[in-house]
């Protein structure tokens, strides 16, 4: 899969899930933490082609979202799914790479 398309999908799905989890009702610092966690997997997809680095970024995003959920006064039970969806997309792109034509 094209890295730009994968980054756009990961960013869109993560941002929509964070919005659906009422992330906008949390405090400013928590919103910054959530935004960092949402952007991290997409940025890593663009900057690195190594699967381990990409999956580590998705794992770090899930951890950051978990921290944001714990420190926020707002109720956001589904927030960690935002990082999980990005991780699933990255994992699927590694497990099912697109076939490329050979220049024969």
C-alpha cells in the first residue's frame, strides 16, 4: 500500500475515533497529548519503512491515549481504540502487501 495513503487512512480513522470518544471535551493539555498520539503513527508511516518502528509507534500511541484517558476528567472509554485502529491498519499493510508488477 502506498505510504501516503496508509498515513492518511491511519490519521483519518484515529482522528475520527478520538472525536467520537469526546476528546474535545477534555482539558487542553490532554487534547495536546491526544493529538500527538493520533499524529504519531501517521508520521511514522511516512518517515520509516521499517515494520517494527511503525508498529512501535502504534503501540506508543495506544499508551499515550491510555495516559490521556487516565488523567482526563472527561469520560472517554473508547479513546484507546484510536491508536488500535492505526495499529491494525499498519499491521494489515505489512501482512498483506500489494503485488507489484515486474518490469520484464
